[in-house]
C-alpha cells in the first residue's frame, strides 16, 4: 500500500469513528429524552398525576417494542444492503419521529410516535459498531469502540440540559441534531469486509439462522443476557427516581434530568476505563466480569441509601452509571462472535433485544413490588440479572484480537 493510500485509509477511519461517535451521541439523546421529560410531558398532554407512573411504563414498553422490531429490520438490512444504508435510513426515521413527538397532544399519539422513534433508533449503534470493528485493525478496534462509547454517551448529558428549556423543544432539538448528522454522514464509506461478500453466493442477514444451530443460538442468547443488568439499572433504578425517592425516604425532591445526566457521565467514564482495561489486559471478558460485579455492588449501595440528599443521589447515579459502563464493550463482544454475513444482524439486534428486555424486566419488577415493595424488589431483580449475566459470559469465547474476516455457514 502506498503512503498516500495509507494516509487516506487513516483519514477515512478517523472520520468513520467520529461519525459513529456523534451518531451514538444523537442515539442516546433521543433514546433517553422520554425518560427525562416523562413526568412533565405526560402531565402536559392530559395524563392524571396518579396515572403518570403506569402510563410512563406503558409508553416506555412500546418504545422498547419498537426497538425490538427495528433491531431485526435494520440488522438484516445491514447484512443484505450494507451498513451505510442502515445508518442513513435509521437516522432519517428517528429524526422525523422526534419532530413529530414535539407536536403530540395526547398519550395515544405520544405512544405511537415513540414506537416509530424506537424503530428508527434501533439501527444506529449496531451499524456504527459493525463499521468500526470491520474497518479498524484487530489490535486497535477496541480503541475505536471506546471512543464511540465515551463521546456518544454524553448525548444523555445534552438531553438533560436541553430538557430544562421545555419537553417539546427537547424533541425538536433531537430531530434537528439527527438531520445535521445525516449531512455529516455523506462523507462516510462502506465496510471493506462487507464489500468483499456482496457478490458471494452466501446467505446474508438471515435472522432465522441464529436459531437453527444450537451453538449459534446459545452464543446469541448469552450476548443478550450479559447486557440485561445495564438496562435494568438505567430503566428502573435510575429513571424511576420519583418512586425510589419516596421508598428511600429522600430528604430532597430528586430530579429525573439530574439522575440521567450524572448516570450517563458515569457510563461515559466507565466506558473509557472499560475500553482501556480491555486493551491493556487484552481481554474483554475479564473486564466484563469486573464491571458486572461492580454494577451489582453499586446497586446494593444505592438501595441501602435511606434519607437521600440531592448531592448523595447524584453521586450514586454517577457510581451506578460507572458500574454499567460496559455498553459498547458488550456490543463489540457480540459483533466479534459472528461472521461478516451475520455481524450486522447480531450487532444491531443484540443491543435492541437488551433494551427491549426492559419490557419483561419492568413487568417482573412491578409484579415483585406488589409482594415485596420497591427496595426488596430492587435487590431481587438485580441479583437475578447479575447471576444470569455472569453465567452467560462464562459461555462466551474471548474475542480480543480475533480476525473478523470470515463467514457464518448455515
């Protein structure tokens, strides 16, 4: 390779990591804005105060259902048509949905629009991680995904800040950021590994092949289970702060915006430390073990913190966020477990199935609360999810430095 060609490849790789990072920034902003403005927006569209919690869970579950559908849709399309097409299509859909979300006036329309936004949001992270993993060298792709994680997760901080100016305005800003990102993406390029298989006579993006082979299905299921504790921490322990504030006898009124802001700053810092440790130890599994245990410890500390003050609560959100700062590492592990003709399908469906698992987790949590109360239910659910994640991780092979240029044979 000539020096000019090498320099061009390096510039393209840097641009790709930058665009993937900013894409994840917008993805997280739009995904979490509902959690931040949940109470204010639902009251504004006519939901009775006593119904805010139940209605919020209902809409969140439908948004997560949209992510499940979108994860399959965009993942399959990523392997059949290319990773770049998925990035353009997904961001266009969720940008338009967020503009529409700023104009809803009842809970029914709110729910429909969040489903559409969920479908759109589902394609962003998986396609970005797949592109970065397939473009950077096997020694350095961990740094690329670490940067994506660290930059992208600050989208939650932006959402928390913008939400102070009004919930409708926050949705409009999300839509506008998506359109700006769409323009920036015009300079990106397709994965070389995908280009190499475009004309090959091999099954591409066949979602059902994940279930026709036991070893393949077991890997797939384990990839999902190792990420489930993260969305329980974010979707229940942190985002349902008014209810936990009451259960923990908080001295101050706790802010949903602050909880998301500090938690995602923690996730961003945790993601950077997580990625660096994986590069130093040359083991993603070891670092995942450490962070899964750490996340359980921080959840226990939180659930034991009665008489919370605002300052203590913010620190706890940061610590819980740090403990679950393995999001892009876990998605990278999933992407590295499968061949090029299934990689986008896996890398896109796995994080969205984890997000979608919040439907079952929240329903299970609500059922537990009816019998054991908020705090005891918090302990029980965290213990179940952590044990399942640790067992699942033990079944996956180490993939650090693995050559990804191979195919899955049906």
